[in-house]
């Protein structure tokens, strides 16, 4: 599907409008925005992909 310039502009405008609405709702507090997103994600019932922790390479040696 090829987007026409008008479709692209509308989509970008929608993204910016949504971003402004969310920022206003939380007073621009990124931590609050992320916490809300995390709560909504966990309560949605969909499978959530989580990155595996990095394997430990053993005790860290002090820098010389």
C-alpha cells in the first residue's frame, strides 16, 4: 500500500496530536507517562515480549 502525501501528513498530524494529548495529561512527566503505559500494557491481556537479561561474565575486575 502506497501512502499519498495527504495520507502521510494526516498520519503524522495524528501522531503529534496524540503525543501532545498524552504529554498534557501527565504534565509532561515522562516517568508518569511510562508508568501509565506499563500498567496499561500489563492489564491488556496480550503476550508481552521481554528481553532476556544479559548473561553475567563473572566478577568484575577492578580497573588497573
